[in-house]
C-alpha cells in the first residue's frame, strides 16, 4: 500500500485526539505493541465533556479502514 491522503487524515485525527484528550490515542508502549494496537484496537473514548462534534471528527479520522475516513 502507498501512503496518501487517507494517511494524512489519520495523522490529523491523531493530532486532534491528542489535543482533546491530552494524550495520544495509542502508546506509549514500545513501537511494535503500539503499531499492533493501531491496527487492531479502536482508540479509547475521549474524556467526558468533549464536544460531540469534535469527538465525531477525531474518531472518523482514526477509522481503521481508509475508505471510512474523510476523503
């Protein structure tokens, strides 16, 4: 697979998630474990009180399947 716009959308979602939660969606385990979690687990819920629209945008950007992210 080649990296493209879907990878950029994922990265922006990870940045937004970290801004909202104060921590990245996955980590800080060693690299292999973090990569495994990125591929297999949904991101943890954002903190209570996070605006629903921002949560929706962040989680849509972090969808596992690139076709389910924003174009």
